C-alpha cells in the first residue's frame, strides 16, 4: 500500500473519532441542579438563619438511616407545634429520583420513610419547617 493512502486513512479515522465524541457529547443530557436557582439564591440568607435555628435546637432534630427506613426524630415540643413541615430527598444523579414528603404535626415527633422508595446512591435530605415565628432547616447526607 502506498504511504499516501495510509495518511488519508489515518486522517479519515481521526476525523471520524472526533465526530464520534462531538456527536456523543451533544446527545448527552445535562440537568441543572435547580430549575429556579436565581430565586432560591435570593432566599439564601434566610436559609442561613433557619439552619442556625436548627443548630441551636441541637440534638432535638435528627435525620438518620435506621435499618430499612430513614427516620426523622424531632423533640415532642417541636413536633406538636410544627407547621409547613417538608422533607426533600435530593438525588444528584437525576431529578426523577427526588422524593418529597410532607411532615405533619405529631405528638410523638418520629417520622419513618421506607428505604425501598429511594434509588441506590447518595441523597441529601433537607428538612424544613416552622414553629411559631421561627423557621428551621437541617440537611443530612445519606448513602443507600
């Protein structure tokens, strides 16, 4: 085979290689972490205050994995007067696996969610609620 043909074959193979990666990267779906990130950024200072309130509550707010469930444990005094309770389970690998749970007021303050509803991987559990005029926010990373 003549060396000119070898150069032409190498050139065509290189171009095909580059086109393969360009087309592959164009077909890859990318997701934003938050759809409305600008509005959420505006409320960031309030989120810091809410997190401080939860930190001051100390061991009265716990999020943990216990066996076949994820449990949220609140002090009974917090749980009785709880309003707008929400637990968001954020799955970074895909929005379709995110889970949202409403946390109602309860005299016991213990809430359990089965592990079976979650995909394998890392979740960030975000608990937010209000009690009177104070807002609370707590995050916990849990891996399944």
